[in-house]
C-alpha cells in the first residue's frame, strides 16, 4: 500500500520506525520527549476516517507509545493531540510533559520555536527509542 | 460504579448526557463548538490506564462525537486533545475548528479566556447536542 509522508513532518522529525499501522517519528525538539504517530494510509485528515480495524490499531499503538514514554522518561503527564490545522495529514502527537518544561502547564503547540537536538544527542535518543520499540 | 466529576470540569461545562463509557460535556465557550468526554471511571489520568474494553469504547465514542461535530458544524478541522496538566481527571477535548476562529491555526488551549454562552444560546446548543446524541 502506498504511503507518502507530508514533507513538513519529514523535515521536523527523525524516523524511529514503523509499527503495524503507524510510522513513529521523533519531533526534533530537545525540550520535550515528543513522538508523532502517522497512520500509514494516504488522504486521511481525521481519526474517524480510519476503518474500524485501523481505529483499534491506532488506539493500541497510541497506548503502547504512551506506556513507552512513561517508562523511559517518567513524565508528570502525557499530552496527546490530533490537531492538523497546519499539516493536514492525520498525525497524533504524544508528548512527555514535566512541571519543569518551558510550556508547562500550557500546551506545547504554538508555545515557541523548537530547539533542535544536537546531532549526537539526537542519535542517542533515536537509538534509545528504537530499542524500546524493538524497531 | 461510583464516578465523581472533577469540580473544575463541572464549573466550566454544561451536561449533555452519558454515553456507555463517557460523560459528554459542553465547554462553556461560545467561540468554539467544544465537547469534553470524561470516561466514567474514577482515579484515571491517562488513556493507557483504561482497560482494553474501555479503550475501545473510548475510541468509538470519540469517533462518534467527532462525526457528530462534523455533521452539525461542518468545521475546517477537528482538534482532539488529552492534556490534563491542570485538571488531573482523564478527559478528552473535541473541538470543531474554523479558519475564522480566534485561535486558528494555533491550539485553543491556553489561547485566551473562555467567552461564556449567553444563557439562551447555551440552552439551544445543549438541546441541539442532546438531540444529535439521542440523550
């Protein structure tokens, strides 16, 4: 099945790998452990446009990602969001939030510009996440 | 089964009714058609803390709410969010977004203070939504 990642998502992230339904991407912002799930289906904008089987897969993969972030980073709270007001391709943000992070207690979206990972730190984080997901 | 709505959620919303899993609340902000789903389970903060059956019910009810908002209001985009950085009780925002709304294309959370519905308009909106959900 064909799947095309929106170029804006490609530019802003590093590839972790593919789960059964979703591509897992690391947002290139060193201030927050921030993963984006993109269902590998073309031409979708909303969760409810997924088939019944894909809805269930998305819920399961979202919970798996949430539990993994919880286990690795022990955040104070997880934030999950489907916005897509700017990038229309359906994608689901998963962000580990801390009371000490710059945007707390507000949302990270629209707060301020991303602070890219230094490249060595990004490589380590990608490797850590691939290991945690077995990808 | 006991269920206690967080007082902050009670103050900020009007009751639409109960689906099988979730209480449906209308956020008292006339600028956005904005529904909040609260799984009627005590002591949960994160989606992944739900049982497998409840996760599936939440996905189904979330999609039902999204489709209902889409059908009633024909928004440019739906925004769905699980934040809970301030109100710890697990709750899921569903917001019909328009390119003409005050926060577009940013998130509504943290943008500005709510503008409460005039009471007659709120009554009409509650009745409209109860009708749409058969509640």
